[in-house]
C-alpha cells in the first residue's frame, strides 16, 4: 500500500512539474487550439486515401512524442496492420470500429463511440473502419510507421 501511495504521489508531482515548466519555460513552445482553429490537410500517404490529418504536436517522422488527429469519411476502412511503437487512440467524434487479427472481419470489430480509447502494444495486428464520418486522435512516439499484414493493402505500393 505504501508503494502505491508513493507511486501516485510521484506521478502527481511529475505531472505538476511538467505542466508548470511547460507553461513558464522562457522561450518554450505552447500549442493551444480550439476545434475551429485546427488546420486539416490530406492524411498520411501510408493510410488509404480519403482521410484528412491534422498534426497537433511533434513530428511523427522523428524520435519523440507526437499527437495526430485523423478525420475519416463514412465507409472508410484501414486493413489489418501493426505499428512498431505503442499506439494510443481516442475517439473524438463519430464511432471507430476496431478489431484484432490478421484478417478484417467487420462483424468482430468493436464499436467505440466518441470518448472511447484504445491502447495497443507494438506489433499488435488490428484493423478498423467507420460507418459515419469520425475523428480519432493518435498519440504515439516517432518515428511512426504502419506495417500492413498484406503488402497489397499498402497504399504506398499502388
């Protein structure tokens, strides 16, 4: 119990110190945006065509943390794939359907409504689709990569 209390206290202290230094660091970088200030552009070429992306923090091509929003149109699908680094995804709007394995099976995908999240370890094969326009927020560390189970599904090879 004592170890749990110490771990929680240490985590709270680290969070407070990180927040304070980010807000008061001379010459530091601050990123603040409301939804209407987020600039959308074509999504990453490593994803199937049709998605829009907004890089909110960091650089997914370099070492370090990054935050990326993806807006997908109704009917959008991402074939089975994995990532070499952990992936944490939060559903911002709509609903994101995610399933596990090397073969996409919409019937086995779990529907995650806005406010849901998932976190996958590196190498976890998964697939996804949306039935309505949806926005998700991807948090990870770079360099980011996507490895399709079936190489023919990789849009970079088309």
